[in-house]
């Protein structure tokens, strides 16, 4: 008899102590069947396109397979400019987005008593605006004859020294990066807000009692406890910066004189504008390998940076 006079389930009668119950569908065949749909989708939409692109990149002149496309890329100055600009995109975007995102998140979560949801929403709005609208707005803002920035320079009496930001090779890439940072900083703010909100308030109060206040509390308590969020944002920001295409194409089309060209825009130009698909596939493979290497390095540095030392491990024991 079970509790309250009810009969125990039939399957539980006569079971020896410690006897294992066989779970339906727990065998290797059943496990493989559970994973099969996800693997099929992965193979169809990710693995097969990657392998197909690698195969297309090995098609040389007159249909002969080889590494001719990679040799052409090694001697192509535009390719090296695009590669350099892609690395600049990753470095500058990550530094600005993490700095702005963390600073604004700290202000919202720790120093803003009311209206947190409103500020989070306002900062996140640029992400939901289409790139074409953003490109049009900032192209008008940067315009050297009638833009808002030109009007500001003109009001200060510096109209003659106003640079054509999108028309000057030395400033075109950085001008578009600023637009990208404006669009994506809200996502970084939101993620850091979640990370800061997850910190135990008792820990912050204890740190304040011990004398960690202001910047000291932010530097020694909040920033280290948000390290997981930072690593995730670095990886996501790297991928986003490497594949950024709409803003660059809509604002400069990779110009002037290929000065703002990145690997993503150069793939489009060589593949669709110049109809050189094998060469574009080779550049795409380089971009894929570059993303893998950067993400692996970032994870490696994060593991080395945040792993406890041997002394700390002995102290913990």
C-alpha cells in the first residue's frame, strides 16, 4: 500500500534496491535519431555551402583546379587593403562598443533610479532600424556641403577646413565604423545590463563596506564579474564586424579608390560586379579562416586571462 492507503504503481512492486530503471529511448540508436534532424540541417545549410565554396575557390583558369585564386589574392593590393580594413573594423569596433556599452550599462543599472527600461529601449532602437535608412541619414550628416556637421563647422567659422569624411581615403573607413558603433552599442548595453543585474547585491554592499566605492567598485568588482559577458560580446562583435556589408556598400561602395573596402564588400564586388566567382570564393575562404582564427585566439586569451593560477588554486583548496 502506498501513501494514504493508495496502491503503489505496478512497476514499482518487487523492484530490488539499487536496481536501475531502463529509460525508453536512452540507447545509442535513439540518441543518434534525436541528433539526426539537427545534423541534417547543419549539413545542408552550413557544412555543404562551406565545402562547396572551398571547392569553387580551387577552380583555376580554364576550369583547372588549383590554388591559382589564392596566388592571385596574394598579389592583389586591393585584397590586402580589404584584409587590413577588416582587421581595423574588428579592433576599433570592439574597443568602442565595449567601452560605450559597459559605461552606459553601469550608469543605467547603478546610478539611474527611474526610467531604466526607457533608456534601454532608446539605446536598443538603432538595431531595429534598417541599414538603408541609417546609411541615408549618416551620408546626409557627413555631407561636405549641406550636412549637419558641415553646418556646425560653418557656425564655428571652420567651413573651409571641413573634411569630406566619406570621400577621403584616410577617413572613410573610420567614418563608417562610427556609424556601426552607433548602431550596435545598444546591444552591448543591453547585454551588460543583464550581466550587472545578475551580480549579487550583497557582494556589492560588502565591497562598499570594505572601501570599494565609485571607480574602485567598478574596476575590481563589477568588471571582473562581467567577464563572461565580455567574452561573448567580443566573439559576437568580431563576427559582426567581419561580415558587415550593408553600411559600407550603401555609404561608399568600398571607395574612394577601394579605401574602405573590406573582405565582405570585396567578395561582392569580385563575385557579382566583376563575375569572378572562383576568386570571390577564395576571398570568402580567407574570411572564413580569419574569423575562425580570431575567435580561437579570443577564446584562448580569455581562458588564459581568467583561469586561476596554481597559487590561487592551492589557496582555494
